C-alpha cells in the first residue's frame, strides 16, 4: 500500500521549503527557531517556524512566526475518508513578537501597520506580558493574526504571497 501524506504533512513541507529558501538561498530572513510537535495526549500536530529579517539586530529585532496545526478530528476525517461534517484542514496562524514601552501609542501603530498589509478580514490580537519584579518598563507583545477558516492543499499556491506579506509586515514593524 502506498503512503499518502496528510494535508498537514504536505503544507508543512511546502512551508518549510519556502521559508528555508528565503533563508538559505535568498538570504532575506534568518530562521531562529523551529517546532515540530506531536501531542500524544490529544493526538494533535503543530509545526512552527520563527524568523527575523536578515541582518536584524538581535536585541531589538521583531520575530515573525508561522504556525500550522491540526487536530485528531481533522486527521481522522482525512485518513478515514469520512464524508460527514466539515472537510479536513489545518489552522494557520501568523505571529509577530516584539517589545513595546508605550502601550497605547505603539499598540495602535502596530495594529495600523498590520492592517495596512493584511486588511481587516483576519482576527488580530495583541497580548502584552511582562516579568513581575522587573522594572524595565518594557512589555513583550505577541501580535497574532488568525484566519477565519482552516486551510488545505487548495491554498498551497498562496503560500509564496503569504510569506511575502509576512516579510513586508516584519519590515514595517521593524520601522516602528
């Protein structure tokens, strides 16, 4: 019997190849972290790559992250070729990690910069955190963009444009 990769596997490989090409061949970004996780407790999968602009200062740089995950429901629906319910797919999330000092001003600027690149269709959240006891006046800000539907191989051709938008957003956030 021939093994047919899952939607998750196909998207993961496509994302991985394109991002590493942007790092190794084009030298536009530098991959700084990678996660490839199988959660045996709930039988889910997650893949994430985190990157920065090539040549970005380590201390101040904004990090971009792309996350792809899927659940046991999607995997079972696909592998068992079930026809009922929603078609199988994966959730795709885009994140940007940066630090802010003036929450009211900078978070508004961040939202405007992200909306300028992505529009208003994606759900955008900003989560601020700090380490209690440290009086640095800096907050870690995780900006997350979520798509309102799951993706599958039909969106494979959209990945280069998606990654280009991620890089353009990363460049815009670096200027703030």
